[in-house]
C-alpha cells in the first residue's frame, strides 16, 4: 500500500510540466499548488480522525490550518495575476485520499507521514521554481512567503515519520 500511495503522489507531482511560456507556468503552478494544498487539508483531516499518534494528529491539524490559509493566499495571488485557481482535488489526490481513508492507527501514521515527507520535498522544489520562474509578482510573492512554511513542514514531517516507523 505504501508504495502505491507514494508512486501515485510522485506521478501527480512530477506531472508538473516545464513549460515555455510564463503564463502557462503561472497557470500550472497555481493548479498544482492549489490542488496540493486542498489535498493537504483533506489528508490532514483524515489524520485527525484516523491516526494513533497524538503527534501525527497534531501534524494533521497543522496541515489543515496552514494549507487552508495557503489556499486563501493562493486564490488572492492568482486573482491578481489573472490566473484561475483550482477548485477541489484532482483525480490522483482523490485516489490517494481513498487509499488513506482505508487505513487506521499505526499503519495510517506510517503511510500518512511517509506521504507528507515526499509531498513536502516536492512542494519545496515547486515553490523554489515558482519563486524564480513565475511571471506575475503576486505569484512570486506567494511562493516566497509560503516556501519557509513548507520547509518547516518538511522538517517536522521527517522528524515525526522517523518516530512512527
């Protein structure tokens, strides 16, 4: 199960194309970041319900809070840039949510935290790219503001993941 969740997430995140036009990059960034944050909220809610470890539940709560705020900030930045923000989860994230929702307790803890480590590694790279490549200043500012939070999430996820193995 762990492998299939990881592969699905990696496929969805690495499907982020390197595009030639800045407008296309901006649109793809907004789409990927928006769906990613929406997924973090949904997965965090599952962690609050299904995790065994209080540390994992607390991390899930933080994901809900931080990524809801990130979604609001992204919508504002996207609007300023004239880019449409996504609504809801993409197919890969819905599939991952379904798989996670079938787990409980320590098995959920391990899978969820492993997913959070991978996801945040990819998020950090995506936001670094956006900080450099986004055409619209509102999206660059959003990426720059959000990147340190994602780096902190990654550090915390790595620590918790090691503890629940």
